[in-house]
C-alpha cells in the first residue's frame, strides 16, 4: 500500500498544499477541498468534502485558524504520514475494502476498533493484539484506538509493526515521560490523546514544542452535562491547542445524557466557533461507520479481551479476543441481516 500509485499522487498533492497553507491558508484549503470533491468517487469522500466545503463558506470559521496553527506547529512528516494513513488508507482505500469484504463474508466490519489496555498483564497479550491488527488490516481496518491506562512504552513495538495504520493513543498526562515522547516522535502514524486533567496543560505544551500532533479527551457523566452544553469545556480545551476534543462517556453515563452530548458536539462543529473539533467517542465513531458501510457497528474490547458492541450496550460480551481472534468475533457479533425478499 505504501507505494501504490494513487497514494503517491495524493501524497504529492498533500505536500504541495501544506507548503501553500503557510503562505495563503484560506485559498490553499479551498483549492484542496475543491480538488478532493472533484475526484471523490466513494460516498463517504463525497459527503465529507461536501460538508467541508459548506463549512468553509463561513468566512470567520475558527477551523481556518485551527488548520493554520496545525501546519505551523506540527512537523510536516508527521502531518503527512498520519493524515495519509487516516484519510487514504482508512477512510478511502480501507473503506472500499470493508464494503467489499462485508459483501463477500456476510458480516459487518467497523472502520475502527477500540482496545482498552489496562490489565496488569496486558503485555502478555501483545502477540494477540498484533494478530488482531493484522486480521483487521486484511479486512480493511486501518484506524485503531488504544485506551491505555498504564505505561504505554510496551505498546510502541506493536504500533511500529503496523506502519500503514493510524493509531490514537489515549493516555494520562503523567504517562508522557521523556522516554515516551522520544518514541512518539519517531512514530509518525501515532497521535496521543491526552486526558484533560491536572497536568494536561504542561503535557500538551511539551507535545506542541516537540511539533507533534495531539488531541485531548474528557471523560464525562451526567454531572458534566452543563459544562459541556454551555461550551465552557471547549473554551478551556482550545487553550491547549488540541486538534480534537474527544468526549468519552464514563461507564455509568446514561444513554440519554450521551445522546445530548453527541448532539452538542454536532452543533459545536456546525458553529465552528472553537479552535478544536469536538468528537463524541462512541456516537460519532458509529455514525462515521454508518456512512462508510450502511450498517453501523462500534466495537470495543475491554482489558480482558472481551468484545462489547457499543451500539448495543445491553448485549453480553461476544467472546474472547485472546482465544478466538478478531474475525470470528466480528462474524458472531455483527452478522449481515438477510433481506426479507431473499428469505
């Protein structure tokens, strides 16, 4: 994939556009979106770039400043590598492969998978995680979300073995030690997502000074609803210059609260008033999956390797990743429904 002609042509265009962004951000962004819209073939790309074009008609959009800031403060190679893995490998080529494999194999395939990695013995299962990512890439999955609540150093060899994928590493501010930062700098297909907590401002400033892309995440429950709905959260997180402000529902968060937070995230994105993009972790992930391949699925593995369907929160876990592997579990959890006419 790294050397495919389509990827090479697109990457060349992206590099040229990044140079232009530093001289004339608005014109360069418009030109890039217009070109992408013209050449978009899949429905996801067309919908995404049409929405982007509509948003850019807002002359005072804070997203112009967000993009300009990213180009000026993130190392170009990191921007290109991560952006190509996410935008092309995952959401373009990978999306096409997902649709093809869903038709061929008869079960739904997510565009990304969430792994909660917090078991004290998680390092013992790194070979199983490695195999799961290999299986996922064969199916068309090239985005991975790692919820690491322990020292992430042992995860870096795993990430390094999959240079075609984009990885989001959710971590705590205190996890970003000098050794961790040195390794992140060499992994151009990795973006840290820092918990918005004590120490986050210092951690984000360190990442910014190192010219690394990063986002922040905010775990929320019902008591946090006013803080999110009145926009105060985004006013505060944007001071740290994150690309995304990710809203992650706590396990005890009621479904109706999560729905209201998701609607708030959508409205904030439409309003374009903050220099950060809000993203409700499970709902927006599920919505994007539905655009890519009709039947939405949102897959989460807990620290013990059990698959939970976040889009069906009442269901019991579907099996053990460490014993069965990724593909059989997806087949069991997300079989394609058979049209009534063919029954």
